[in-house]
C-alpha cells in the first residue's frame, strides 16, 4: 500500500486472544483501507495469585510495530489504541503499576455482582449505571480488590483501563474515554460522568477514577522515551475509542445502514456483542440488567448491548485439537460443521454463557459434559463439535433478538455482522434462518477501521 506522508494512521487493536497493528488511510471514495503490519498473541497468565495480563509484553509488541513503521520511512499523522473493556490497572503515586492488570476471568470475581446487588439494590444500580450485572464488570473487580487486597487498593492513586494504560505509556496522559468507561458499571452514560455515589455506597475509592473524554481528542504526543525507541517523532496520540466494541459500533454510525429501529449489529470476536442504537435509556424495568446494558459510542450516544460468547468456544477447542494434529483452519472446521449439520442424527444445543465454559482446561470435554448432563447427543468429531458451537451461537443470537423485539417494540429485521466471525457464512446462514433476519456482512476489521475513523475526526477537529 502506498501512502502519502502525513496521511497514514496507526491503529493498535488488542483483543483478549490476539493483538494487531494496522496502518490505515482514507481512500478517495471515503472508505478506510487497512494494512496489517504486525500480529501477536495475547493470553492471560495464570499464577498462584490469580489470572493476569502480561501488559509489559503487549507494550513491547506495540513498540516493535512502531519500529516497523519507522523503518519504512513513514510519517504518521496519529496513533490510536483500542482493547477489550472492563479490565484495569492500579497505579501508585509515582504512576507505577501496583500489580499486573487482572483478567476479567479471574476466579476471585465470582459472585461479586450478586453481592453488590444485595448491598445497594438492583434497581438503583441499573438506574445509575445502565450496565449489565456481570461478575467481570470493573465495579465487581474493584470490589474484589477491596476484599482480597485492601492494602494494595489503599496504595492506589489512579485506575486506568487497559487502553488508557497503554496510551499513558505512549504519551503520559492518564485519562479515559466514554466508550471504555461505559463498560465499567461505574459510569453514568446519560450524564456522561462517573457514578461516584455508587462507589461511595460500596466504600470504594472514587478519587482514583481518571478524567473522561467524550468525543475524539488528542491526548498528547509520543513521549521522548518512546520517540527515542521508535524514531517516529512527536506523533499525536488520540483518545476517543478505547473500547474495541465502541470503535466498531462507532464505524457503523457512519455506514449507510437501515434505520435504527430496524437494525441489529453484532460485533463478533472472542465475544459476540449484540446491540441496537437508542436515543436514551428505556424506562426502568424494561430490560433485565443481568442480560442487557447500555454502552457509549465514541460520540457519546448510546447503544443497548448484550455480551454473548462468540469465538471463545471454537478458539479454545482449536487449541486442544491443534495439539492433537487436527486441521484447525477455520475453512476446514466450517466445512466440517456444515457437513455435520446435514447428518441425520439430532444435534445438541448448548448455552454458550454456561459458567462451565468460562475458562475450562479442555473445552471439548466441557461441551461434552454439558451435553451429557442435559441428556443430549454428545458430539464425537471436530466437525460435530463445531456444528454444535455454531448452532448454539445462532440460537443465542436469535433468543436475544427476539427479546429485544419484544422489549422495544421494534421490527429489527436487519442484522449487520462485523468482526472476525462475520466471515463465517455457515453461522450467518443459521442465524438468518433461526432469527428471521436479513444479514449483511460488514468489514472483518471494523474495530481497527473505527479506531482510525476516530483518529481522523480528532485530527480534523
């Protein structure tokens, strides 16, 4: 890809299983073109103390990607970072990590959502934050820190979500943005501010929360240390779409799509985030907060979302099968799943949200155990397992779309699939059949494109 100097952007798009670095630019037709320049793995590290992210290794991969850009002699116009939501780091007074950031799948979070609701009430929590009641929410993780590591929390001066931490290492800015803040269950998305009263009622320190940006902005420029390491110069670093799903949905706002009342979007990677755009919160009690919540788009507008398991099940199966020498390419597995779906024997359907699928040592064994415990046929081959997974994902999408139709009284006849799993034609066919929707497929790299779109907006402001 040829670039005009100064018109190229760098997007870091980090997911819960891998990270990528993309160069991007705006084409004359208004579309964003991408070039992947670096890809690296990302996985939590299990220790005796818990499940952590290797944030130093991730940042070193980012440095490596920037060096690759420098070697090509490119002059970047801006840099942006997006990652998964909810997880955060605690920093001391000197701005140093008190411990590596914990992964949302850490076992100490189990049961925290229920205990918080028992203390302050479900209606109050849902009314103030609009977030889903899930044990991995940032509020639950902070409550777990207060219970299991009070000495560490007492030393904390700043809380930074993962994209905020990485951006701070790039340019020194210690702030956040509304997209990632709205994943925390500590943010009032309507008033666009922290729900500090909720933290006070739970005896949690609100003063450690960072300032929030609503809308694209320049957070700073690469620090002298990073400039020396990468030879890129004082490149602006943009804030505004720290949450990967927020970046992807933000891109959809700019697309020529059906009107909001007739549109469902699924951004599908490790998680499948199913959402619809709304102007405001629905009346209290309409949505079940254990199933639905509100998150913010880069411009501060709202969407109703449900976090559904996505590629996690098949990715964990692939790890097991790969060790056994099985062809684990997506093409082979999708073809085998389609063949298995045409077999005469009945197929099982599992609940992708089942707790036993959270982080099992052997995902195929966990799926088989679920099928046995629910007296369903147990898959035997990778193709049969893959079919069960895809059919179950389609069923979970259908159930959620049906519920949203009932709750909002909107037709929701069009489904726009984006993200890596959007390329799975068999899953799309199953979903269209079961949910009664017309499916159109958007970019697989919608998150990175949304990241770059926000950079462009910040630089043009």
